[in-house]
């Protein structure tokens, strides 16, 4: 099966060097200007693109990819565990909002990357489903919170009355799942890095400070946080769980909710069960 591993553009040259240092790898001629290298190992193909994508055509190559990633980056690593958090359903009217967090040690980071974990926005839904199964099957530490449409509608109305915004709710969700993961690591002397896809730095830090001792952990908020493998894994889990919940709602209500138009939803008395009704005006504009 073909898989894609995403690395930084500047790492491609080092990846190639470590790859070609192996006795079981033979360099091949590239087939386009976009290929940095092409090689064979035990009959399988590895292609490195200048964009930073490494494409392999067999899962048999994943352990080798894992080893090379470790060799490339071992001098950069200064943490024992990284926790990444992300959300799904923030901007869509259909279904719940899900916030998820995944914890991984250094070895697991490479393992996730070797399996093809990357920003879920770059993945098909089929691929997201498969990678979510990989994350669950390998028993990575993870936590999540699902805010159902009905609960979201209640909370959103309350936030509005209190002159707060959706970012307050997001900050609470991220703080909750991160706190629960950190609690599972209690008693272990670990240097922990927390990475969050940035949406509101001040509100997130305020929420985190209520439940965490920020002096003992490193917290990083940055745009495109999904580029961090732990955050990417969290985004995959969050999107998969959101789709699962929508499937559940479809069965419960006996209709394909994904095919409904805004007009259909506005006219439906049960819309509160599956739609973020506060979003419908925005979508209809």
C-alpha cells in the first residue's frame, strides 16, 4: 500500500544520505523535476520529493523510515513526551465539536510519522479513518471531549450572554484534555512539551494556568500547529470521532444529515439535535 510521510523540505537531503548509507538500498533514476531521489529496497520503492513528501509503496518500509527519521532528528530532541491537541467541527454547522489530545514519546513520534500521520487537512476521509485506527490500535495515550450539537447550542448562548466567544469554549476544551493527559503521567519524571494549534493565545494560557503549572512544562502555541506530529495525530482522532458521531446521528434520526441544505435544517424541528443552530444564519448568508 502506498503511504506518504511528510518531513521538512530541508530534511530531504539528510533523509537521502541516511537512506543511501544502507546496504539494502539502491539508488534509481528520478522520473520528474519534482523528485529529489528515487530508490529501491528489497523490491520496494521509496521516492523523495523536493516538497518534503516521502512516498513508499509498502508498509514493510515503515520500520526503516522510522529509523532514518530518528537519525535525522535525534540531535534536535530535548523532551521526553509531547502532547498535541486539536479540534474538529469548530467551523461546521453539522455535528459536534470535538477536542482531542494525543501524547507520544520520541520513538512514537517517528512511528506515527512513518505510518503517514500528517495534518488531517491534507488527508482523505478514508485515510483519516485508517490512521485513527492505527493510533487506537497502538494504544497511544489520548483524551477527548465531545460537545454535542445540543450542548454546543446551550453553551454558545450562555457565552454570548456573558460576552464571551467561541474561543473561550475552545480554550476550556484544550485545557481539559491536556490536563487529563498530564494527570496520567503523574509520578513519571518526564520533560513534557505541549503543542496547540494557535487560535487565541491569551485565553488559552489563562485556561491552562487554572489547571496546570506552566512553569513545569513547555507550552507552544503556533499557527499550523498540525505540522507537529502529535497535533496532527490529535486532529485525526478529533475528525474521526466527529464523523463517527455524525454517523450515529444519521442512524438515530434515520436520515442522511450530510445531504441536508441550510433550508432543510432551518425548517426541521429536531435541528437542535444535530446542528449548531447559531451557525445557520452565517452559512445562509
